[in-house]
C-alpha cells in the first residue's frame, strides 16, 4: 500500500499551505484517516483526524487547519491557514482501519517550514 503525500514547503508566518495524501486502493476502506507531525527534536503528535465520520483537531491547530477527505479519489487533505513558526515539522499522512481486517499505513512525510 502506498500513501503519497504532496504539498507543504516553505511559507512565512501567517501564510497558508495545503497537504494532500493519495492512497492506493487497498486503503480505500480506511475508517480513520488523518495527519500527524513531528517537530524538530520532538515526538510525533496528532494534528487532525477523521475518525469514523467525526473530525478531531489538536488544540494547537483548531480553527486554523481543516482536514478533508475525498473518498472517491481516496485522498485526504490538510488545509493549513494562519501558519505559525511552531507549526514547522515533518507532516505524515496516516490511514487505518479498526474492526474487521484492521491495518495502519503511513506516508513518508512532507516538510513544512514556517519562517518569521
């Protein structure tokens, strides 16, 4: 299974970026999809999830980031607005299924750098 991430890059504080994650068909029945990030020197943390239809955000990104899913194209997107320097991290897409035939797949990560 492949999760291919795109987008991200370098932006000034206050700007916007978008991340996309495209999955192969084997992950088309994922019931939890989301984005995580790992800031430099820190642990990986959850950013946003769509968990069996319910959207969840980390408090630090609530109101600034929006996660969306296109099930037809099997993609998950993260729109990031009002970016802050502390949003700098490698962002990872994750797709998983709980219940029957569970699995978890991760993307390779995309760098997001927010400058002052």
